[in-house]
């Protein structure tokens, strides 16, 4: 080989290493600003979307605390298909199921039935006219009041619409959404002043600009909670750090940094064993393997809490293409076990810190009254990790629940799948509801 090609290869390798180093530096710089909430992680932090209860999907065999009813066939066109003709049969059933399992409901209010739509023939992500604003706001107000009155004392959190920055879901202007939010907020608080109202949850990079404009118009006055969808597909969970940083800046500039932040939807395409999942011509261009998905689920929940997100609703439990179960809604996949294991690690624990070290290995310290533990992973590669002597850990636990005894100051291999290193087995062992 001549000297010139060797030099070119060497230069290319150096450029690749430099790029990786820059990304590591950026990731660490963002992470140094992570301040986890000071209180222990509540069960309500672990939220899900479930689409097909009770058939064919049975109640999940994992513990979770909150359920967002999107793509569950209970939005406005479903409950009032014709003006004044109400059908609450599905929603009644969902509420009763949730209550019997002590799970909190988040009900999005949104989509417009064709009879009420200002553009009834306009294409949407659902039926024609669903993405347009209602022709008469009085119809919207009546819908909100009917739902709020029926479920007073049973539903404690409502969300205004879904992904209003995407035309498949909302084709109106931000000032129109502001009008809808103002009206809904007033009606909801009039019926039950204790309910929480979540802002319209925009999504992705373009959602930041949409939310900024919406808040600058005064939208924060009509929300108790700021909602956002931290989709970063096809990227890894660590990409959410940049979104979170930009979002926090927007909230601070609009004097809303003290309002709770909820991630009301995030997910990825996930491989099935019993059916094929096909990549799409969009940001959903990559299907995660089951091993990757298990790691992504765990890292998502860890990083969301580290960012100060108070609730995270994973999308979803029983989706045909992005579910923690197979498409049948019944057969659990490894990511479902990872969800359950991460919930055991985190709920009732206080996250002391969560930061990457110089090698890019993340270390999240957890504290309980009876013991301490550390969750460790490296999103980019497998590395040797020498456990600090001061930790005096005796056990390693992976996302499948497998346990391995350790001697103090052991060296372990760490990769993209988080592991729990603890002094003793976690005292809190939940069973599925």
C-alpha cells in the first residue's frame, strides 16, 4: 500500500475519533446539568399506553402506576360520534379497570368528530376532519364538560390534544390551540378544581419551537403540567438529553421552570418474535432488536427521572410494532421484563446522581433507607468497570432479573444494558397487578 492511502486512512480514523470525543464531551456537558428530583421515585412515574384491553390484551403482568389513554378509542370522536349521542362504554370499562388496580388515568382531550369539524373532509392521521379544530367552540366546551362531570373524582389528570405540531393530529394554528386550551382549562377547573391539566404535548425537535411560540402567547397559564413527547427515533435514549436541555431553557425563559414536566409519550419500533415489524419511511426507520429494546426501556426511565421528568408514559405495552408484548398483546417480550426490573430498582429509591464518567460509562446512584445501589451502563460499547472499593457491593442484577454474587472491588463488564450493583438485594419486590 502506498503512503498516501495510509495517510488518508490515518486521517479518517483521527477524524472519527475526534467526532466521537466531541459527542462524548457534549453528552457529558449536558449530563453535568442533570439534577434528579430530591424525592423518591413514585410508582406513578412508570406510565404505559395500552390499546386493546380487555381483549385481546389482558391486564399487564407488570407493576405500573399510570396509564395514558391515547390510541385507546376513547377520544372525542369515539365518545360523541354524533352531536349529543354519547357512548362511554369503553371509557367506563377502562376507568373501572384502572381503579381496581390503583392505576392513575391521564385522559387526552382531543381530535374533532367529523360532525363538529371545521374541515370535515380534511385528511388526518385518523378519520377525515379529526385533526381540524371544531367549527363551534361551544361543541368543544360541551364535550369537555360532559367528560369532566361524568368522571369527577375518578379522573384526576387531563391532557389537551396530542402532538399539535404535527398536521396528522392538529392542522390548526397555535393561537387556535391556545383558545381550545383556555376553554378546556376553564371548564375542567369549574367542574373540579383539583384536576391536573397537562399542556398540549408537542413532539421532537420541531416541537420545541412550537411549544416556545405557544408559551410566548400565554399558554402556560392554562396548564398545571408541561407535557412533551421526547421522541428521538431512531436515536438512543441519551439523545433525549439535548431535547430536555432545550425544553428547560424554553420553560425558564417563560418563567415556567417550576411547573412539573411529564413525558407523555415516547417509544421505538421493536422486533417481534411471532410477526414481522417493518421499518417505516420516517424517523421510525430502524427496528430495535429485543436486546436493544430492553436496554432502551431501562435507560429511558433512568434518564427521564435524572432530567427531572415526573411521569413517563412508554408507548406502548401492546402496540403491534412497538410493544413490550408481541402483537397478540399477551406474550411478553424481554423489554417487558426490563420495564418490570427497572421499576423495582427505582420506585421508592432516591436518585442521588446520574452522570457519565470520562469513558462515557453512566453511573446512577440510588439510595434507600436500608441500602445504596448503583445502576451502570455504557451506551456505546462494552468496557471493563472496576467497582470502587467504597461501594462494598455484593451483587450484580441485570434486566432479566438474573443475580450474580460479587466480591468487593470486583471488575465487571459493562455494556449498553444497565445493571444494578448493590450491597444487598433490593428489599422492594413488586409483583404484577
